[in-house]
């Protein structure tokens, strides 16, 4: 399993330190990366094309150095005096993820002549909605995948009309029509199903169980454990008789799902171990870190037992059910997930970024990243430029503009803005806005983002998956709990692999929260983050190969031969661990807040961005209606 994976580089020092050996992997052999193999037809252009970069990506040391220094109150000791650029914009957005790009797009769609600047600390648009791209030999065009934590939006919903309208319009432009959201339908036609891999880490043995009608009897549990699981999935009683529906939901909201199983259902250790990784697919969290109400929202015939007798009905205020509630398959929009929506918005606002007809499918259009931040653009996207300062020009009640500072690698530069949308992780906002009201600061500082690893592997083919009869597998305790083939989605010009002999992408997800670090979620997240940043890339690569071999080795999978490319996105601040508390005001002067920390999921990220922009545009002073020309 020591075949080297070609990679661009390892920008962060933790990964560099791991190149000498397979840390804890037990594999010998020299590491001799082939720097040219990964890029296929891109050639030298790949070095300027982030989606094609392999190795360790995501929240790299380069991306996180400034935010971490801000959080540790070290940045301004060495930053020097901010230097004005003379640039003026109608809108500056901090964060180029789904919410940030939606804010820019919303403003632009209402005022195409506006000057807009989007800042982000990462080296690619999308933030955590990152695109991973591979070019297998013999395939016409790239394989496109998604390297971010779970957050793909559901199909347009009438609950959020503005978000639904924006989403439906973008998807129609990409050639994605109604009914095209089930990324598992093609696999189901081939007889492939979900599976659960009861592994030696949690059950003392490795056994793949395909979720057929009689699957519970195949689990490596005692007869008592099997009977208990079947009872909780199919015949669970009403645990709270006499309580109203609202009271039952309130009780579930106050319990973690693991605590619900243990304290309410009186489930035994086998069932609790079996359910431990159920939330990973939708939330990138384990059962200790989601509420029982959240678990109920995702329950299906094979998952999240214990709720059948409660008689609960879904309402608009309940948690989002996620992509695959009810075990019906991935609800996905585009081959590159949320990033596809961002590419659609960027191409509309900056047509020069991609060659060809803007009406053609954007999935295959190569982006010219040098065109994102040209002086002549009405909309500019400035990457690797972390924001470090946001303040109203004058008192919040009377301000007509704001000043935004960012670090360009040499110095802090400032621009002026008629309005600012902060679409970054909420925990960093108190460090950006020095005079934030105390009640806002308290609410924002309570937000926690849990670390998560997301791997995208290019496989030689998927014959072994087809032979095993599975396309998506949950491990009960192994390093990567969620292992699955990429959703099979076609667009106007992109063709997903349809034959098991074709190359394909596989996704693996690992939540990196140390649930044993104590009851405080902050402590658990901090311990997981420290552990995650200490793991070298070579060990992560080994775990991917080793786990795929455990799953598929009996069906002909060779981890040295069949894993032909690998990108591991390490998100040290990955998924929100609970929403931000309600804030007492909608905006602070010319500053408004968006982002998925307000509520999880891309739909919420879109909705909060629309609200933030509409609030700022409705309340903008006449003097800020046109903030001036960019320089």
C-alpha cells in the first residue's frame, strides 16, 4: 500500500514533517512523488488551478495563520499600521463560501453596476465548499468532486422562497431540472445498496452487512442486541406519554442522541456502539454531539432508532433533515456539490473567468483564477486575503460607510465600503469588529465549529464496489466512518461514471472531535483540533488505503493499484456545533452577518445572505448608494 500519490505540495508544516515515513502506518519504502502525474492535460497551468491540487488542502497553515493569530491576540503585535489602498466598493463581503458568494450575487443581481469585493483567507473560492478535480487517463474530461463537509443543499423548498428562487434559477442554468437530485439512483439500478461495516474497533471483528430486508440478523451482535435494535427501529414506544408534541420535541432538544439511547431507551452497549457514527453522513458529528431532536429529523428505516412511537410531525422550525433523510439516497444538486453553485454565481458576475458561452454548463468550464481580481472588474474576488479589521466609519447609528482591512501577505491593506457582509465563521467576528456590542460579542463567541476531515480518492474503477453490492457504507468505529462513491449526477455536459469499469471518485469523512475530552463542547473540539493538526499526511493517506482494502479487498480491490489520486481536505473549523444564539439586532451600522453558523446547511447559508443584503440595501444612507469607483 506504499504506492506514492502525486501531489502539488504540502503548504502546511505539519504535513511536511510527516513526509519521512508512514506515521503509525507500518509501511516502508521511499517517498518519491511524481509532481507531473496529477495534472493530466493541464500541464503547468495546474499550479494556478486549486481544484486540481492533491495532497493536504483545506484549512492549511497558510490559510489559518492569520485567523489563528487574531484569535490568539497575536496578530496586531507584528502587523504594522494599516495602509489604505484607495479602493472603494458598494459592498465588501468577508468569506467566499456559499453564504458570502450569495451575498455578492444578491447585491449584484439588484445592482449590476455595483462595485463588489469578496475577501477570503483560502486559496480557492468556496471556502469549505471546495472542489476536487482529477483527470484519469482515458477519460474525456475531468472527474469532478466535492471536498467539503456535509452541507449540500436540498432541492428548492417553499419554506425559503427567496433562497429557493435563487437556487432554482442557478440549477436551471446548469441544466439540472426537477427530479435530478438523487445521486444514488444509478447505483440502485445496478442492485447496489447502503451497507454498514461493523468493524474491529467497535465489535472486535470486521463484517460488511448490506442493508437488505433481513440485515439485522447478519450483524455481529448477540441475539439480545439484535432484538433490541430491531425493537427500537420498528416498535419503539411513546417514551413521553401525556406530553404534548411541543413538549416532546423540547425534551428531545435537551438531550444528546447518545444520552437519549442510554437514559430514555435504556439501550445496551451494543446498540449504542452501533449508532455511534450514524450522524456522520449528514452532520459530520457523532451521536454524543447532536441532539435527539436532530437525530429524529434524520431517522429512517435503517437509522436513528428509538423515535417511532412518539408520533411527531415535522414543522418549519424543526432541524433540517439533511441530504438523505429516510435512507432514500443523497440529495445532491451538482457533481461538485455546493461549489457548483458558487461557480455559477462567479461566472455570472465575472464572465471573463471562464472561457466559452456563459449559457453552457459551468461544471466543465476551467476557471482562470488570475481574472478573479482584475482592476477593471465590477466584482472582484481576492483570495489568500484574510480580513483582519471591520469597523463602521463613525458611530453605528450614523455611519454611511465602513472600513475593511485585510492582510495580503506583506501588510494590512484597507478599503472603504458602503456596506459589509460578514459571511465568515461567527467565532472570528468579535476579533474583526473591535466595537461590537457586548450582547453580539457574547452570542458570537459561543459558536463552535467542529473539525472534520474530507478525503476524495480517485479510483481506477468501481468493480469491487459493484461486486460487494454497496455504494455507500457506514463504519461503526473505524477512522473514516463515512465511505461512499461520489453521487452519480449528470449535467448538460458532464457525464458521471456509469460503468463499473470506469474511473470514479470515492468520498471519506471523519469527524475529529474528542468526545471523551469532557462535557464542554469547546474542550472536545479543541482536543480534536489539536489531534487533527498533529496527524501527518502520510498517515492519513495510509488510513484511506487501509480502510478501503478492509471494505473491498475480498472483492478484488488492491489499495496500491486502485487508488490513483488523493486529496484530503482538513477543515480545522469545519461544521457548526449548534447555531448561534439569536442576536438582538439585525445589523450593526453598515455591517451585517450571514453564514451557516446561524443555522446548519447551505439553504440556511443562502437565506441568511439574502436577509443580510436586503437589510443593508433597505437601510443604506443616500450617500452610500454609490460609494465610488474602485481603484
